[in-house]
């Protein structure tokens, strides 16, 4: 994606723990499970950046929200989400 769009592509978020697989949890369980599950990768700087967060499947949005929160805690100005597929009807 990066070379064709001239955008910088980087992995900036990682998991803090081996939480339960979120795909089979109810919405409230997913949100609780993911509350502090993500952090910015060591050595990556997101301060003052506008970021596009890409996720494979949208179910409840909990993963995108948790990742965006971690990025914003570390100074990201704006985080926009893009998903490839949705499991919602």
C-alpha cells in the first residue's frame, strides 16, 4: 500500500498481553478485554501524527477503539480507522 500511495506504512501498535481471543466475545466483554491491551511499539513516535489504522474485520469496533486510544495517549493528533470486512449484518 505504501509505495503506490506514497504514504509511510508502519506497525505502530502491539499487544500488551495474551488476552482471550476477542472474536467470540460479546460487545461489553470485548471492550473490557481490550481496555489496556495495546501500546505503541517501542521506538515508534506518533506524537503530532495523523494516522490511518487498518484492521481486517470490524465486529464491534472495540479493537479499533482500543488501538486508537493507545495512539492518542501517545500524542497522535488524529486516528482514522479503515476496515477490510465487517461481520455485522
